[in-house]
């Protein structure tokens, strides 16, 4: 069955490339932007910045804790450091340094984390961080951003360069549909209602925004009209957009490439329970680690694809 998608794409590209291109442009706009990388320049797509601004780029080697400490120190001199490595190293390995040297002292460090989630694929469970959004959103002062495609990641990278304060920017490895506008304005903390609906709200973040777009078309084919909201900023959370949508639809689904515990769904649940209790179903990883496989295989096995968002939406509707 062919679906009537509200958003379509003609090209796929990894979100890490959106970061790399945005980082280069941010460097051209502001001479205070500097880069640090823990021996993963190619994987983080930071090479073009390094070539154009070698005096503003620092290869720290496989020493992520040192990289965060260096980045925090550079802010004292007015620099805007973008510190890049894999997401599991950018959080789990250096949480103490981030908490003490960046968040506690409110330093203007941009922590740029690639290869997040199950869609890292064949590298397997040790590298598939599924706890990072929860770890980072708990830190006072920390802004947490999880864009959905190449264009939005590039726009987010440019936006955080202008934002004063610590930021965790999450992006990924796989080629993914490019379905958002090239000229978009990225507003930190402002959710984007992509598709209007009246029956159920789907709140999605990161790679699962595309799955939510597909799920909306599948539901609409059955006469169910879902509202799709792109929650690219996990913190600060756009509570107004969440409450406004659920007041209309009466139930919701959260969809994320992350553990259910501590993720976007938990933040939405806290918002609803304080202001407007309503049925909420979770699409996320249910208290388990990942494994090796292709991104598509893993999203299917762990229940993070459009079909599972449809099932969750129907469960939420039954609870209205």
C-alpha cells in the first residue's frame, strides 16, 4: 500500500554530516568558535573545519576527560568550544568532568555527540548509548538537543553556537531521510508541530521523527488523525506545546531512540501529570542494551519503527 506522506524526501544523509557542515559555517561566522576532538575527526565530520582553521582545532587523542577540561578552560578566554566524540564516550566516560567543569560552573561548552542510539548499528551494545539524554537532561544548566535529519542538525549546530551556556547535541551515523527545510530557523526550546491532528499526539525526537511521519500516514489511512510534534529540544522542554496538543487530542505517544526510563517520554509524563493527566504510551528501548545489526533491523527488533508507533497510538486511543 502506498502511503500519502505529509513530508517526503529525495535524499538520505547522516545527521553527523549536518553537524560537520554546520560547525564549519559557525566557524566562518565567529572566530571564537574552536574545535576539539578525541581522535575521531573523520567520524565526527570535523575535518573540513580543521583544514580551514587549523589554528583553532585541537586533537586531544583518546583522552575525553582531558578534552572536556580543556574545553571548559577555553571558555574563560571567550572561546566557544565544540568538543566532539562518540555519544557513549561523550557522556558515560566523562560524566564527572561534564558535571563539575561544565554544568556546575555553567561554561559555554558544546558537547557534540555522534553515533548515538541503536542506529549506530554493527558496532553493537558497547557503543550504542541509550541513556545519554537522561544523563544530560538531569544536569542543571545543560541544554539537550536531538535533531531529526541533516538539515535540522545543521540548523541546530548554528543555533547552539549563538546560545550562551552548556549544550549537549546528539546526532547519528546512518544515512537518514532529509525531510525538513534547508532554510529552517532552529529555535532552541520550541517544539515544531509538523502535522495537525485531532485524535492522538505523537511526540517524537531524533531519528524517530521520520518514523512518526510514516506512522501518521498509516494511521490516517485507517481514519485516525494523529498530530505529529517534533521535540528536537529535550531540555528546556516546550511544555506549552505538549499541553496544548494533548488538551486537543486527549492522548499521546512518545517516540525516541533511547531508554524509556529517563528519556523524552518521562519528561512528557511529568508535564502531563502536573497539569493535565492523560493516557501516554511509550515507544523506546525497554530496559535493555542493544546488539549488532543494521539500523533497520535493530529499530524493528526493539520496537522503534513506524509500525510500533501505530500500535502505541491505538493503545493510547483505547485508554481515552
